[in-house]
C-alpha cells in the first residue's frame, strides 16, 4: 500500500477518503454565520465547502486549521466509542485489543469511514497506540487513502503555499510579540519647555500606564463582559486562561441521577474574583452550542473535548483550584469569546 503519510498530509488524505455525504451532513449542521462562534479562518473555508460540495478540494486546499477542526469534529463520536470499548486498556492498548475493539464495533454498525478516521487521528495526535493504528491503516486494503487532487496539496513549489516553515513562523511570532511589547511600554514624558517669566509652566503629560498583566503585553485578545459580569469579575485575573476542575451546575435534571445538581468537570477560566470564577465548561461530546477545544491534550486533559459557549459563575468555597494547564495567547485568541 506504500508508505503511510504523516502530519497534515495524513489528515487531508483521510478526509478526502470519506463519503462526501457524511462530511457534508456534518458541515451543513454547523453555524457558519459571520456572527457565529467559529473564527473566520475556519468558518470561511467551511462556508465555501457548503457551496461547492467538493470535499476532496477542501481537503487538499483549505487552511490546515480548518481541515484539522473538521477532522476532529468528525472523529469525536467514533473515538469515544472505541475508548469505551477498550475500557481499562484505552490508554495503551495492544494491537490485538485495538483490532478486537474495531472489529466488534464494525459488527455493531461503525462504518469504515469512522474507523479510518479514528486510526488516522490517533496517528496524527501521537497517541500511545499510534504505531498499532499506523499498521492497521497500512495493512488493511479497506483503509486505502485517497490521493489528493492534482496540484491541490500544498508543496514547496506551489505558487501560493499554505505550509510555512516553523522557523519562519517562530521568527514572525517573535517580531509580533516584540512590537506588541513596544506598543504596551510606557511612553517617555515629553521634554519640558522652559517656563516663561510671567506664565506658569505647563506640567508634562504623564507617561502611559504600563500593562498591568503580562498577557496584555503578549497580545491576548480582550474579553467582552456583560455589565453584571464586569462589576464582579476581573478578566485580567491570574487564573484567566487556566483550565481547572470545578463543580459545574447542571442546566436541567439528569434522568440517571435526578438528585444531582452539579458535576466536577474541567473548565476554562475566562475571568475571576476572590470568591468566584467565571468559566466555560469543557465536555467530551459535541453539541450545537460547543466548539472543538483544540489544546485539550496540551493542557492536561485525557480525551478530546468541546468548550461550551455559555459562561457560568462558580462560587469558590475553598482555595482556588490548581490549574491543569494554561492556554497560550494564540490558543486563547483562536476561541470565540
């Protein structure tokens, strides 16, 4: 079957291998309005896909962040099913255990496309079972990956390449950070002119106040709070941007546990006060009011997650929780706030 591609090429070819009807059904269900929750770099290519209906062209030419977001969205449900079937072995299954779980799920109706995506996503994300998943993709003819349209996949010779060398990206980030730091630094006071004999001297203008939080100097996008939220919470609090575990109240009655009113779950702190946190809860299942939480693995979560649009105030009855991890400025800015 040839050598298995890696990185973005693997994800792009896996997406191009799926039944277009399944992909388009998922895309059509997304809120892609300009006022929606997805960032323009993701929403605009997906809107183009809604119009063109050409999944292969999208897989080959769309920005990587849009391709990755769609692949994650399609993978979440089947990945959860595989994790549940593996049970205690889910963290590091053997190849036999993985084959058995996929075979049993296939017998229960899991499609070839869903199994292919789970395997490709595990390789892409570097899961512990990634070597097993790669062998399954290489050995099973049913998982043969589609070729991308001619001239579609970004290459070094492309007139408009979408893949930029990471060193170049890092230098650009450093230049932007330095420019933001210069803009945020206090301006020196203007030179004081000599006072005229019969006129009081005009005091020099005070220098600009320095940024009061490090993340402001680094360019973190500001958060728009309601008047009530702004009167209680500080968006520049040290916990803003951290992922913590808190008791999140239910918005309805759980039929399996009607007496329960809340559940401990991870959440992103968007603002805080001395006695409360303003958070957006993280869930393992997709929903129309949630968006993929891309940095789930880097911040310490053990499964792919989705972040709820709604903000919830959580009272602190004990010392503030210890953060599991913290979003970078780029990850914060990529969220719809």
